[in-house]
């Protein structure tokens, strides 16, 4: 399967899928506070998604048991929400969410502070977010896919952080995961040529220490091998004739 190019009609549906997910993230961000459980976040997220008449695309995906991936501190991604996992002041919490609107998928992630966090954790969150924006400066028709990867790598590496290589971004559309895979680390090849109508989920996962990760016994939760904090930032974007369009913002 090659990289799909979306039609004008499909792009409109992807835009709406993205906009609604942007609202979900905005609301979840406002709700985060010490004392709430990671299950509370999942419940609120699922309610918001369903309130828009959409379906959570992560729920039951390859057996994943929740709608929102909630990953705290040294958890990188795919954390499973639990009623007995209570957020506390100083934690950082990565929320990864996605939904299906009229058959089209959106996917986005944010890392939030729980109350006041250490300056080091704050910097990790900001650099992870900025690395996405550094990457998409290159997300222009005529450039190559790995121009994005290389820009993320160069920016993150300048801070001495570890870039997770075990997981990557991806194309997205009528399926959550489409071609191409999008690494967040430098590549020797150029990758596919970017064309207008490609929709891509770009999602740097950045560790304060080592890039190495491990899986917990639940077979989902990815954690840093050294126990250091990790952050995640993701948007679904559209390649256009000009600047890329970030679809997963509330507008
Ligand atoms: N953003 C993640 C990804 O692109 C979300 C999938 S997690 C799962 O792979 F829960 F759906 F498995
Ligand atoms: Co994704």
C-alpha cells in the first residue's frame, strides 16, 4: 500500500475529525488536576468523543482497553488508565487520543503538567512540543519525508535528550495507521516525496535520559529503561501546496 492522497472531500472530513479532537484535548487539558485518576481522564475523553457523535479509535485497537492513552512520568506512551492511579502535584501526564468522524481518523497527543513541576520536566515538555514544530517546518510538498525526521532529531539532540526509536509516527486516514512510517530520528535515506493531500501523524516521543524503552507486563505501557521522565506531542497534519495545515487544533 502506497501513501494515500486525500481528495478535497476527504480533506474536509479529516479537518473535522481533527478539529473535534483538538477540542477533546483542550477540554482534557483544562480538567487535569492533582487527585484525579488516570481512569477519570479516560472516562471524560470518551464522553467528549461520543458527545460529538464520533468513535474513539484506540478503544479495542489490537486489544487496547481504553479510549485515551494516559502515560505518567517515566511512561512514554500507551499507558492504560486505572482508577487507582492518582495524579499528584509534580507529575507530567501524556494524553494520546484519537477519534473517527464519518470514517476518518484523527490522532494527537499532549503532555501536561500536574500542578507545578520541576524546571527540568517543564523544559522536556516544551522541547518535545517545539520539536514537532521544528519538524513540520520541512513538511512541504516537494521535500522528502525524512527532512521532517532529521529536523526533529537535530533539535532534540541539541538538548541531550533521548529520542525514542522503538515507536514512530504514521500516515493516517480511513485507518489509524497508514503508510508511511515517520521516524523522529535522523535517517540516511530521503524517504517519500511529500505531496499535497497526504495526511500524517507526527509524534515525537522524547526521554530526559536514555532513548531505550521497555514494555510493562500489561503488554502495552511503554516506559523509559532508566526511569527518567518522557514527553509526547503529536498532531495530524495535512501537506498542502504551501505551509502544512495542523488539523488537530480546536480552531
Ligand atoms: N498515537 C498512537 C499511535 O499512533 C495511538 C495508538 S495507541 C492504541 O500509535 F491504543 F490505539 F493502541
Ligand atoms: Co499516532
